[in-house]
C-alpha cells in the first residue's frame, strides 16, 4: 500500500474559515471581539515561532490578541499575579501560557492559577477532569484537532485498536482518554511511553497509530501493520545544511518506510500542527461566548 496524505493544513484552513464566520456573526450581534491573552516567558526560539503562528491565526479570524513577554528570570509569584490580573479582567476571554516554562517554574501550578473558564489550552485540571468524565470542557487543542482530521476524512475509530505512543499531559494522555471515551470514538486504546518494553509488539497491532514521543524517526515501516492510519504529532528540528535555516522539521515517524505500509498518514510539517492552532481559535471563541461555562 502507499499512504494517502491527511492534509491537516487544508482542514485547519477550513476550520479557521468557520471560526472567522462565527466571530463575524458574534460581533455583528453587538458583542465585542473575542480576546486572547498570550503570556510568553523567556526566549525559547520554538516558543516564539509557535506564539507568532497563534497570534497570526487570531488576526486572520478576527480575534484580538496580545502577547505579554516576561523575562525568564520572572518569579513564580510574579507570573501567577499576572495571570490573576487577566483572570479578573472581563475583557480577556482566553489566557494561554506558552509552554515550556523555565526550569524553576512548575508548569502545573501555573496552569492551575488560570481561571478554568479562560483555559483555552484545556490543560487545567478542571478541564481535564471534565473531559475524563465526558462533561463539556475546553479540550486540549492537539487531541481535539486530531479528531477533526478523523471527522473530515471519515476515519472511524470505534472498535479499532488505537495505539498512542507518548503519555504527555498535553497530547498523549488526553488523546488516549478521548480515543477510549469520546462519543463515536470508543477505540480499544493502548498507551505506550518511554518505559514500554518491545514497542513494536504494540505498534504492529495498531489500526490507528498516534505518535507524540518527540523522537525523530522513532517509528519505522517494520513496526507497523499494512493499512494502518498514522498520525504523527512529532515536530523535531534536525540539522539540514540544504535548508537556509540550517534545520528542517521532521516527525516521529520515518516517513518513507511508514507511508509505504500505511493507508493514511499526516505529514510533518502541515499535518497536526496547523490543527492545534485552529482549535485554539475555536476554544477562544467558545470562551468569549461562554459556551462551555455559562455564567
Ligand atoms: C506545521 C509545540 C512542541 C513543544 C511546544 C503548524 C505549529 C506547529 C507546526 C504550532 C507546538 C506544535 C505548539 C505546524 C503549537 C504545534 O505546519 O506543521 C503549527 O504552532 N504548534 C506549541 O505551542 O508549543 C509546542 C510543540
């Protein structure tokens, strides 16, 4: 088999158009524009790139955004006091603290400081807890975006064996929860991580393989079954002197060998990444409309 491409970039474009239309409708009925507050700590180059992608998307769909840059020497208390100010600001609908944070700050305690009604990343324990029990919540953007890909391409997950490689709070854990629980999803779900012995024993049995391990080329063609659907969440910078930036982006799958056996596969870049950003737009609109947590 030779895999067809799951064009995340295209699906994300359609979703942004929908959000843009909904924002217009929302403001035309007398409401102010939705507003996203981004907080960026330090000067991680990756983080700056991701924040630009997010604020550019905001501009495109008619969401107001502002980015507050704090030095990487900022104290835990200063950061949390800043978040509390935005919690109390009625003109701020969504608050996003760009991760990763500097080593001296505990990210979970920072996330818990965000008002869960403004937690458009969907990382607050209130949102994770409500997601886990099937209640309305802000879903983490990457897992939510992967479900949009399944939906667009009519990929059924019900009753399938889904194997999630990676168990982070941001992607792997919430994705596995949604795969096993979400209405119409109900996949039999295996979670693998860096202590999994004989990874291939699990990946070879996957009907749907989702990889968010942060390890370039971790999954090779020999590790997957003929016809598998592969979602590659990895975004790794690898040195490349052909490219003007000196690096290129590559996923957690060895694309050439895996795509020979898969039925569908997401590319990197242009696969899952753009959907993560599009779902952030959707969550910010939901926050502005108070759709999840009515007051
Ligand atoms: C694409 C992220 C690791 C650590 C922290 C489009 C994004 C990426 C790729 C993007 C990511 C990854 C984000 C593409 C946000 C996804 O065209 O392939 C968009 O902006 N992402 C982040 O905010 O923090 C990260 C990955």
